[in-house]
C-alpha cells in the first residue's frame, strides 16, 4: 500500500512541502513507505492543505503513528489544516489507542483483501471522489 502520486491534489501537497523546505520550515522524514511532515519529542505532525476530508487525514496519521510505534517510537499525532486565504490554521490532536489500533488493523485487512481480489468494487459516485488521489483507479479504465 503506497501513496498515489499522480493526482493534482498530491502534487499540490508536494508543492506545499517544497515551499516549506525552501523556507527552512520543513522537517520531512521518510520511514518505511511513508513520509512524515514533522516529528518532535511529543508529536508527529501531518500538514494538510485543507480540511476537506478530515476523517481520511485522521486515519492517515493513525496509520503513521502505528508505523512509528512498530519502530519503537511512541507519539501523539497532530493534524494541521493550512487552509488557503485563512489566518488561523485548524489543529486536531490524535492518539493511537488500542481500540483505534484494532480498527486500523481491520481496515488494513480489508484493503489487503481488496487488493488480492479479482472483483472490482462498485464506484461510490460521491462528490469527494473527484478529488481523491485514487480517482483514476475507479473511473478510468
């Protein structure tokens, strides 16, 4: 399971990180198959360009926290939504509890089953699908 990197949304995210790097504010770190935006003694911080899908961002950071934990690093997560044209950024703190870790494990099992299956799931057809990084897998044959 790896990040799709051809969508416009992913490219915008990369541009934000490049801009922060130029300003000396980016502390991006690679671990296994993920890239962490910022890691401090207390938090793993993930920076998002908007809060359009906070639930997806939450599960992403929970997965990252699980990868860190697997590598002996225990942190809380912090989601920062840096909305364009807004002064204040929204911040949400996330912790990987045993219950959430179990739920995440079940999601990972479902994803593995989906990847190994010969059956293609039905297209959701929801408005948020248009901005999904995996749009082409569902809508373009």
